[in-house]
């Protein structure tokens, strides 16, 4: 007897038994018995269990299989899934139809879902301003006397937000047997190594717990257990479907096959292979348990990987084609059109119920004072719940930079239904460390190196006081510190007035050149700056500061050539000035921006003192950048002006200078110096790689640059502008931007430059 004949015999026996029962049952059934009659309908045919395996992005193929099952009118009586299979299966079990799941997934911007933080344009200026010097990707922490690193390479915040929105219709269901289709998810207890069958609780939390891919997403702690990806122990949980009562199992296996020897040459490759071996072993046990009456769907995914989320449409199409090839098997399991329409109606999502928020609360955080964040939220007690507002509020909380999770849920309490934001502090905090690097060489004997370290401590007080420190080691040593204290004059923390006290000490070695570019001498310049500001943040737009600063500067000769004819005496000067600083920053990325703009202006007015003279001075420093993209192509325009009164005491090295990569490429750093400065740069770059494991992407681009420095404003002339250009291959990496470039200049040098850090 063939497998298909066996199914038909079972079906006939079940139908016969159902007919006998139907003859013994009074007709019509009373309304009160309608639910029981619907439940009995599934006993007139084999119970079909759908088992969906994990596989990361490869699991998107499950949607294509679901589309075919619906088209062929195959009813699903229970769903079991692991990892991505749990997510797709859980959404289907919640009442979402295959086309709806497909539509939602095709609209997802996966770059944003897996971004390490929210969009940069949504951050406060405090969180934005270090991005130019230090990568936002690499963040460490100091806690309990030890250095700690994040537990995952990818943030799960975006994924949790999606799951929360998709599962809102079943938010009141806490037993997964009560979903439109009974459901189970599989996770791994990371302490005991045992499989955990998730049967109750919050559906979004269960789905996220099942997809805690080691090294990618952090393990999820719930109900006292630390849960990891279920694929480690049961990636294709056929046995669980059997225990739930499945007579026939439809198993969809999209797991990643074992890699070849060529991938085993690195720690990453070996680690990935170890995980795949563990997963494949338990998958083979599940496949061996399949019966002749079961159906196995194995989409031919080839070289597509678990990280290819940008291939959503292709994954769905492959899954659909694989399921279509099994059409004869579906015919044996299908219902007729009226029966399937009835099944679909009975297994749809519950009708949405409006919710009026009785309260808005926070839980989970111990390192911050969330009541200070209440006024940041759009969601207010007494309002009708709005999922869009709740998602935006969760992003605002995540943008603070203090949490690895900022989720929300609706909870019914004796006081009524309310909105709770679940915040999880960064376990590597509260002392946050970032590391950066400046390194350059022109392959002709000139190299520069700086190691940059930054420390931040948030929430020193319940007002939100922050302490920031910075240390540079190398060619240009720097030490700086700042205390930032909100005054609590405004209800909203992102618009509250603040005071700031800061200090910085820096030392640089400056080269002096003649007009032909010949180096004449080396000078040491030491600077000490202290100041105090009073200001206001403008939410995510920028900030304004008004304050006083004191700057002491000393310049002395280090090494002079025979042809040097300038002043050689040591210069010591002190400046005391009032200052106004305004910054508006809406760039999407600080490095290789693709859209947005940034404007910064610093105005100083005060008194300058030397050993022999006291004089007033004024200075303006302003720069602006705007970026716009067309597809993969981006144009970025940058301009800089630095203008001020000329000191009566001549200094051997100019106070302002140009030169170096992207700041007059082809000229040496500091080669163009003076008291007045004008510079402009037009850059074009094209993103070469959409997905990258260690970078945001690779870029091919070029720049056209023009600028110069003069002693006096009266000397500034367009005819004096010098030009330069570069052609580069760049990457935005975890330690900063990296470039390999060809540079040239009208009156400078042409050559090859390797550069890491901010130009």
C-alpha cells in the first residue's frame, strides 16, 4: 500500500466514524454546542501538525510554503517551530494569513531591524557628538572591577518591536493552546542545556526567546531562565508535534548545511561549523522519525545564508516552488472549498479590542531613573492605546543609550489596563567605554598614530547627570573631561536646560612649510582649555550653549631648519572669551552619510593676553555638511570657514591650518596655515556591498577639494584657492572609517594614502 493510499484509508475510517457519530447526534445542534461541534470537526480527519525549523533568514522560505498550503486548502491543526520557524509559525498560529505575513516581511528594512541602535537622526545631541571621532559599533564597559563586552553582535531591539506589533491582536492570550491554532516554540536553557517547550506567557517574548542565535542575539532571560536559540537542541521538533497529537506531520527543513573545509580557516568559521554540527545532529534524528504519511519540504536554498535577510522575496519564492512540487501530497490532505472557508473563519485572528490606558509605567531598570523619562513619551494615561505611539516611545527610550532592550506590553491589572515599558540595562554598564584609532601612512616614510579612548557614566543623579572623559595616546596626546547636569527646569529631559563644566589639555607637534611645500621646522604647541556652559538640548535636532572659556596656549621651537626665517621665541598667550555654540545635526551616519545635514557654529569674543600686550579678539568657526543619495550613489557637500582678528604678536606656526586626507588631500597636515581659513569639499561615493560582516559597507568614491589659509581677512581671494582631489576605497568599520586612496594636489604631492580614522 502506498503512502497516499494509507492516508486515504485513514481518512475514510475517520469519516465513517464521524458519520456514525453524526447519526447519533441530534440535529440541529444548539448554539451553545457550536464550539464543541467545531472542535469535533478536526476529529473527522487526521490532525495535521506543521513543524518549521530554524535557519535565520533561510526561515523566510516558510512563508512560501504557507502560501501553497493555503492555496491547496490544507488545514493546519497545530504549529511547532524553532528560531525563525517559531517566529513564522507563531505569527501564523496567531491568525495572520500567509499573504499578510509576506506583505509585512517585504516591507521590513532589515538594516534598521538589526542596527546596533536606533536611527542616528533620532538620538539626542549628547549621543551623536562622539560619532565623528569614535565608532558607535564598538562599545565596552567596566563593571564590578572587570572589563565587559556586549553579549551579542546584533541588537534585537528592532526584532522585538516587530514581534510586539505583529502579536498585539493576541496580547491577552497567555496559553498558546488558546491561540487560533495551538502553538509551541522551542528554546534552549543555556544553563542546563535542556530543551524548553514554551507553552504559556507572552507570545512575542516566546518568539524572541526561541531566536536567540548564539553570538548574534543575546540570550533572553525570562521567568528565572536564560534562554538561547532552540536550534541547539531541537531545530526540527517533530517529536513535540507528535506529543501535541499530530497524526500527520508537515516538516519544513531550512537549516544551514555543514560548510566545506575552506571555511574552517578562522575562529569565526570553526565556531559557526560547531553550531551547525550540533544543529544538524538533532535535525537528522527528527528526520529519521518521519513516517511514510508525513510530508517533508526541503527548499533548495543553495548558497543563500542565514544572514541574507535582504533576499526576503527570493526566499519566499523558493519555499513556494518547493511546496508546489509536492502538489499530489497536498491533494490528499486538502479540504473542499466550503470546509476550508469554514476552517479559515474559525482560525482567524481575534477582533481587536480598544484599550484605554489606565497607567503608563516602567520596569526592569535599576541603573536609571525612568520616572524622569515619562515626559518623553507620547503615550499618556487616559488615552486610547496607539501601537505607533508605543513603538516611537520605545525608540526614544532606546535612543538614550542606556538599555539593550526597550520593549512594551499591555498588561491587565486590578487597576485596569496599562502600558508597561520593559527596560533592560546594559549588563556591561554603567561605565561605558569606546575605542577608536587614527592611523595614516603615505607609504613614503610619513606615518601618524593615535589611540582614542572614551569613558561615559550616565545617571550619576536622578536628574540624569553625566560624566564624560576622553584620552588620546600617540602623536597628539589629549585629556578632556566634562560634567553635564540637567537642571530639571523643564518636564522633558530632552528639552531641559543644563549646565556643563569642562576642561581639556592637548599637545601637538606642528610642522612649518614654505610656499613651495618644503618643511622648515617643527614646533610644539600645548593648549589648556577650561569652560562652563549654560544651554538647552533641542531633542533630537541639536543643542545651543552659551558660556565662558579660558584658553592658555604655548608654542615653542622643537627643531628648525637652516632656511627657517620666522620668529623662534617661545609664545605664551591666554584668551578669556564668551562663547556661543549652536549645532543642528540630522545626518543619518556621521561617516559616509547618505542623507541629512549638519550645521555647527562657534562664536568667541573676548580678551587675549601675552607677555607684552592685551587686546580684544573675535572669532567665528562654522562648518556645514549635507548629503543626498540616489540609489547606491551619494553626494556629500562639506564647507568650513574659520575667521578672526589677527593677533598683534606673530606666532611661528599658524593658529589654523589645512592639509591631510580629505582636508586638502595631497598636502601634508598643517602645510597650509594662517589665521583665516576657507575650505570646501565635494564628495561622491557608491556603496559596493549591501551586507558586510565587519563593516557597514564598502564604498568607492572620490573628492574634489578647494581651500587655503591666510594671515588676514583682507588677503582672502578666490584666486588664491588651492585645489586637490582623491579617489578612494573606504569602509565604515568598528574601529572607525578606513580608506585606501590616491591623492593629488595642484601645488602639493600625488601619492597613495592608507588612513584609519576621521579625516
